């Protein structure tokens, strides 16, 4: 139902000619799961009754990984941190595909939090906007600058306008792409996606979900994305929404 509602909102935007059909941006953001770090226990551990409502748990010296541990509250959530120096939390990854004309969301994916989830989600959304006889562009941050993602997008006739990651490595984006003026425009416009995530987490309540399981969190994420589009369309002057 959330997906159908999202598509109805998108059809209104399309009818009002608010959507670009050539230039897009992908990005992902962490959605904190409804599960605490205390619930992240070894998978082979015998279940024990809680010692108290807020019983202390000492994890010092323990190596906790997703392949050996799972949350007893939400087993589909994953322990993850988005970058170095950030705190690891039980999380999901919410991903959006944004069109660059007015910054509207045209597709969503809610994935388990892994190091490859953002690229995988992007590649699953892009076929919905590709054109048979015309190339489209997709912007993204440095996390999308890898050989596998760049090759896959080009195979789909999508030009990867992702930021170059040249920190002690060679970028998968070369001069064939960076020489075009559109590349710099895509890098500038891709930052609009942070406005989407900011609204979804503050006004939309997606900073920490109140639902358990990928299916229910994904429902919430798509519904909130539809609400964002409605607000954005109103601000663009589409009063009929």
C-alpha cells in the first residue's frame, strides 16, 4: 500500500512536469533500528531470562560481528557504522533515487546495513529510469566510486557522475567523465539528497524506526518518502496536492 501511494504521488509530479527523466542521484542513510546494543548477542547463545529491566551488560574484550551475533529484538537489523569515527548502531540502510530537477524522490529501497548495500540498492533502482535510446546520468558520493558499480551502470547506459575517491587509490571515474560540464553540475546537485534525509529523519520520524523487521521498516521509509514529495510539490506551487 505504501508503494502504491508513493507511485500515485509520483504520477502527480510527472503530470505536472516536475520530474527530470535524464539526471538522477543515489544515496543511502542509516536508519537506527528498534534494537539496543544489549540485544546483540551470540547466535549460538542459550536464551536466558533477563536479570532485570536494565541489567548491565559488559562487552569489554568481546568481538561482536554480524556473522556471529544477532539482535534478539530485531534479528534483521545489523551492527553498522557509516564512517570512521562514528558509533556503530543496530541499523538499516534507507536508499533513495532522486531526480535532479526539483529534488523529488523517484524510488526507494530499505536494505540491511552492509558495506555493499548502497551500491546494490542503486543498481536495483536505476533500471526503472533508463532509456533505450538515450543515456541518463546518476550522481553519487565517493562510496559509489568502485569498479563494479561503474561498470554496471555503464552497461545499463547510465553515466556514473559519482565523486572521485582518490585517497590512496585510483578512481574508477576517469577523464572521459570528468571533462564534461554536466559532471560538475551533477556533483553540485547531488547534495540536495541530504535535504531529503534531513526531512525524513526530523519531521518524518525516520531517525530511529519504531518498527521491527526489514519489511515494516521499508514500509515506513517508502511512506515517509511519499510524504516528503507531497511537501516538496506543495512548495513548488503544485497546489492540487
